[in-house]
C-alpha cells in the first residue's frame, strides 16, 4: 500500500502594495473638478480685464479713426487724461463725494446709529435697523429717482417748505455734489451700521461697567474705551465704503447726470461720457484704470493702517 503524500499548503502570493500615484497625477486628480470653474473665470473675469488693459493703450473708438483701424498709442490716453482739466475736475469732485458721503457721512452716522441701537430697547432697535437696511437694499437707480423727486424744484421738499412760508431750495442746481452726497449717505449708512453693530457687540459690558465705576463719563468711555476696541472695524469699514463710493454711478447719473455742466461729474461719469457719449473706448478705459489705481492706493493706505493697529 502506497502512502499518500498530502499536497503542500497553499501559500498566498506576496502582498504587493498599491502603486502610489505620481505627484503630477495626484495634482491632476485633485484639480480636475476645478477645471470648468477655472475656465469660466478666465473667460468671464480675467479675459475682460486683460482686454480692458489692452484697450487703454489703443485708440479704439466707436466712430472715427479708431473705429476704422485700431492702433497702439502707448501711454497717450493716460497722458491726455492727466493733462486734461476735465479729468482733474472729476477727480476733485470724486474726492469731495467720497469724503463727504462715505468717510464723514456714512461712517459717523452709521456709528451713531449702531451705538443708539445698542442702548435702545429691542423693538426700537429692530424697527430702526429695518428702516435703515430697507434704504440700503434699494437699487441705486431707485434711490436716485426718489431723491431727485424730493430735491427737484417742484419736488416734495419745496412743497413742504412752502407750507411753512420758507423759500424754495435749489440744492440740485446750486450744490449738486452735496445733493448726491446726501442721497448716498441715506442709502449706504446701513452697511456701516451693521459693521459697527457687530463690533460693538464684541465689547463686554463688564469693561464698560468697570470704567463707569472708575468715574469715566460717556465721552471719555467712547474715546478711551469704545473707539480703541473697535479700531480694526473702523479701518475695515472705511476701506470698504471708500471703494464702494468711488464706483457709484447710477445714483448720480439719475439725479444730475453729472450736471449742471460738469459740477457733479465724478470719475465714473467722466469715464462713461468719454467711452460712450464721445465713443472713445480707449480713452475711457484708460480713465477707468486710473480710477482703479486710485482705489488700489486707498486700499493700500487702509491696509497699512490695519497693520499698524496689529503691531
């Protein structure tokens, strides 16, 4: 009888670790889903920006020589703008409009409203906030029309003044840049109010109570306690409302269209006039880039202020 030799036990093949993808393959796998978004950004964001920069260095126009044949003019458009009295008139009016309506008007009024809402009862604070925010959510064009009908010669304000035997006002024709500044303050104060309301909510009531016990009055508490604690919010708010105000167009266009004459023609309206009324697309785009440069310089100034506050 022959002995049966059992078969050797089955030995599984040695385990081979999975092949790790190369860094390039890993990058492609992770970034693949982002490709459509990147393509859309390039087409609809970076594309127009690059084309606008190109236009600023050409004589592109809707009619005339630039419409027949576009040619490269170098810094000619920028030189023409910086040597134009109309450009500097618009730049000065833009500065006045920004300082009056944003840095002074919206900033101070928004801070006052935020502090009053903090001290007021909840129903009063809610109603006040809703009214102010309601003005903010209205489109620029609607706000411009409302304020035009209020300040016009035959508008609501003169009708009210007439009831009390007071003389009519001519703010839209006598001081148009101040008139549009008032309208922008009325519309934009809500943003500042919300920023400062959030900042004030971070201040502990215990700190204010301790300062009151030490004998600090309301004015002293504001300048020595409240203002230092919200200084970062102040700098951030000033930067944002400055950039917003520099680009205001619809409100001014509806109220005054830059007039009478050019007495309320800020840089956005000057740019629009050159590009579309006169058809000088290259020159108008150069003015737009100069406005962008002004906004960039203002932003850098505020960012340096924030850096100093951090240090």
